[in-house]
């Protein structure tokens, strides 16, 4: 009973916060509240996310680029969801994005277990590759930011090779913050590039915070954080075989590749994620929820 009352208090605070946010913000032409996700989200472990397919996501992105409307994209996985529980800046950066896709089998399975209808996983690396193809079709210029000099240069080379006609507006390594005034120079270079798409290949929460802080200065219609996708495209890191991706075992393949770096992350975040699911499930049962609604 005590846990049920606690969950009622949480829901009440979230509802009040949402009402205040809508009341104090301006609506865009499509009815969206500026600085919040586009309509059609579900809420899972306190985070809004869009249960869209790959094709639905690309259609929304393409439409907003053609309308020259700023769109910030992010994907959420287990680690990011867990870190958002304690990192207020990261949580604010993620929930302020316009499109929030579900990446990671653990999030798909967890959301489904709590009654959400999630059609498929939209992996960031797969969307990244699809958008490079879209850029060629539509003549959009792209800018790559992230990784080290060798990886980013190889990423650009491979991207051009796989997508003949790709207009690369520019690129820069992701360690600009080590140089005095480096961040301001990078932001200015992106602004002057004329790119329509910016792909930021840095780790969380650095990339989310960078985009959130500079979105008004970048002058790029579409910005997407792609994490370690540059390492994959450049051939530095191998993706799991298709059957492992479909089975939700891509995390295990990555653990085998980088055990010293990944074991602690998976141990701590996955165990806490399991506890969060149990707590959320208990709260839902208190309310008698079976199928959460889409907003």
C-alpha cells in the first residue's frame, strides 16, 4: 500500500509538470509544444519515446528537413535510461528532443512487458546509414562530428564510397574540448558549412549536452547523436551478426569485443534496469493498468 501511494504521488507530480509546461510554451504549426517530443510518444521509466518503425521515423525526419524545421533526434537504450534517473542534465537533454527512438532490445522487451505496443527496434546505426542514403537522394549536405582524426576521416571516406554523390559539408574530430576555444570554433564551422544534417559521434552524455547547448547556433535543420556509429562505419568495431541483432544479443557481442571497457557498464546498468522494471511493474499493478496510452 505504501508503494502504491508513492507511485500515485509520482504520477500526480508528472501530470502537474506536464500541464504547466504546455501552458507556458508555444505550439508549433503541427500542434507540438516547442522544446518537447513530437506527438505520438509513450512514457517508459519516466522517459518519453516514440514507438515508431524505421520507415515512419525517416518519413518524419524527411518532412521536417524539407520544411526547414529544427529537429533533434536521439535514441534511448538501457544504459541511457538508467543514467537519466540520476543525471538531470542528461534527462533534460533527452526529453527535450523532438524524436526519441527506441534502440536496444532491452528497452523494447521492457516496454512490451509493461503493456506498450512497440513494433520494432530502431537502431541508431541503422537509421544513420539510411539517412546517408536519403541525403544523396535529396541533395542534403551532411556534417560529421566525433571520434579521433583517423576514425572520422575513414568514416567520411567510407560514407562517400557507399553513397556516391554524397555532399559532405565538413567534418571534425570529437576532441575539440581539449583545445582552448575549440568548442566555439567547431560550432562556428558547422554553422558556416550549410549542412542539412549533423551527425554527432560522441559518447553519452557529452553528445546530448553539446547538441542541447548549441542547437540554436548550429543552423542545421536535423541533428542526430550517433554514438559509436563512426567506429562501425570506419571498420574499427564490428557489429554483431544479423541473427544476434534479431535475437537481442548485440550487447553480448560487444561485451566479447571490449570486455574490459564494457563489463562494468553492463553489470551496473542492467541490474539497476531490472530493478526499475520491477518497481514500475508494481506501480502499474497498483493502478490496474494493462495498456498505457499513447499521447
